C-alpha cells in the first residue's frame, strides 16, 4: 500500500496547544529535523497568524527556504497576509487562494500542527 503524501497545516506561530514559547521552540526543532530528512510533506500551508512566520524579517525564513529548495510548497493564505499587514513583506513561499488550499486539503493527508 502506497503511503499518502502529507500536507502540514499551521494556524499559529507555534506548534501544539499550551505554552506558545515552547510551541515555537518545537517548531524550530521540527524545521531543523525536517530539513535533514529525505522525506517530507508535499506542502506546508500557513494561515491565520502563522503567516507571520514567513515575513521577510522572520528568523525562520532561511529554514523555510531550505524546505522550499527541497520541493516543499510553502503556501500562505492570501487573505491572512493582508489581514496581518504583510503584503509585500513575505520572505519565502507564495500566496495561495482558498481554492488552491482546498485542493490540497481535500486530496492529501492533512497534519494539523
């Protein structure tokens, strides 16, 4: 049986529920580990305040660029970019419409981080 490709979905600036500082550190550790693996998600979708992680002044831009170079699609919710006042300030990835996001959510296994 072939394993279904995964899409990671992030809705905040940290992973998991609980302390946001610990959740941020978990995210940093996950990105470092993910960059060293041969496998990985087909895409990472960022919406709500998670789009801030991809702003040009974010310390995580280089980590996400490494993933993008390895073929991971880095997608940001278009309306979220505008709501967070990041238009023209995205350091990595590209804005996606809800239609593009739904195509991924409906056709791949989604891992909500």
